[in-house]
């Protein structure tokens, strides 16, 4: 018969050793599961931040759908690896844009439809290019998104970490919109119309059949010549200056070329007798006073061969309430308090960082030309 020999103290020591070993194994198992959850949560946070913050270099906002829980350590580590290398193409290939993104896309398509009806062979149409410095594999998700919302975006530019600014001229860009103020400034320095876009939490409903664009005057359509007078000498001197130079056109501002492009398309409708039914409508919304300084603004546009459908001189009054009535798809201004006032009233607004108010800026870093 088999017998264990030894003192009771030996049996107690053996029992405690086994208990400690089992406890240690359980503890390691629990730690592994906790680490699994933490790593997975970190991976999802990285994905959420990456996608919510930037995709508009391209001005687009993405949301990340709920992903299924990966219940082991190794898959979680793989997800994190793919997050870093391939911008989250592993977990969610069916990512969708928020409904408010590309808010004017339907209006632009309506204009294009009308142009094709009137000019079947014309290639002068609106064209949206989606630009991002993300990896090319993001294209699959963007295609799914665009198909989901029936957007007419056919051209992508995915630069894999490089700034897309070097490609703007190659795309013959008339307007560059981004949520990145530095890239907007870089685009302006390249001579391209650009603005930093701000959406509204309480966006008003806009037309699907008519594109409406509102512009400030000074430092947007026009140069900042008049603003320099105001800042240096005050309003009284400004009124005197404008009266004395009423017949001298202002120099062009950063968005003059965009108004020019819109005007060119408008004239195609006018030529067919559709001035009143034109699907493009433009607005000048300026803080200037009509009697004391408005004439120079209108005469400047006339000297350029341009016009706006409506000119609204507010004499310093807030612009937000009027924009709420106009309901433009986008409003451009060089002053942030006007941009903020517009967004508070439900208008999507874009800030143009140009002129005397924005002259203090560190020199831009040199960039290699796009190959």
C-alpha cells in the first residue's frame, strides 16, 4: 500500500504551494483579459479620433459605427497594428459620412443637371475633388460612403501623409475648403481661393435646386485696402477715403476668382433666357454703409465685369439674422466674429484668413513640389 510520509507541516506547505500556483494562473488570466479590453478600447479611440477630426482636408466628417467585440488578446493587437498601418481598414470597411457633410452637393448636382440639359456637349460643370492626406486604402470606405449618400464625387486625392496643397493647381482648383486653418493659409499663399469651414450645430434647411453663395466684401472679394485705413485712422477717415476714391476700383481679394467662376456659369443660363430661373444665386453681405461706402464696392464689381444677384449693406449690423433669411449653402467672411455669428444662426460659414487682421503669421515651411 502506497503511503505518504512526512510531517503535517510538509502537507500544509504543499497545499499552500498548489493554491498559490492556481491563484497566480487565475490572476494572469484575468490580467490578460483586462489588457485585451484596454487595448481594444484604445484601438477604437484612436480610430474615432482619426476619423472624426480630419477627413476634409477634404472638409468631410466621418463617424465610426460600432464594431463587434474581439474576445481575445491577439485579435485586439492585430486591430491596433492595422489601425497604425492602414488607417482602420481592418475593423470597419462600411464607414459612412454624416448626413450634413457636403451639404451643397445636391445643389451642385442640380446645377450640373440643368447645364447638361442646356449644353449637352459642355464640360463646364461643377466638380468636387475629395482631398485627404490619409492612406490610399481609405478609398474603399470613401466609395461606400459616397454611394450611401448618393453624392456625385468622382475624384479623390489621397496623399498618404503628404500635404495635398501641392496638388491643388494640378486639379485647376477654384475653391479649397478645409477644417485645417494652416492648410487653408498655405493654399492662399499659392494663389488659390481657400477658406476654413465651420459647420453649425443647428443647421437650417437649404435649397436642393438652387446653389446660394454669400460673400463678404473687404478682404474676401476685394483687397484689404479699406480695412487698413480703418485700423490705421478710424471710421471717419475711412468714409473720406472711400468717397474720394469712389471711382477707383479696389484690388481683387482672395475669393474674387471663385465669384468669377460662378458668374461664368450664371451667364450660360442668362444666354438661354433663364436669368430668373438661374440655379445659382450670389449675395454680397457687407458691413459697409450703402450711402457712404457702398458705391465703390458696386463699381468695383462692375469694372471687373462681375455682379452679385443681391447686395446687402448692413452698416455694421450683425450678419447672422440676415443670413438666416437668405439660407446660403455657405458664407465667406474674413472676420471670425461674423463667422461665429453666422454659425450661431444655423449658416455654414467659412473663414478667409486674409488681410491686415491676419498679417502676423510665422513663415510657412518649405514643401517639396508634388511629383
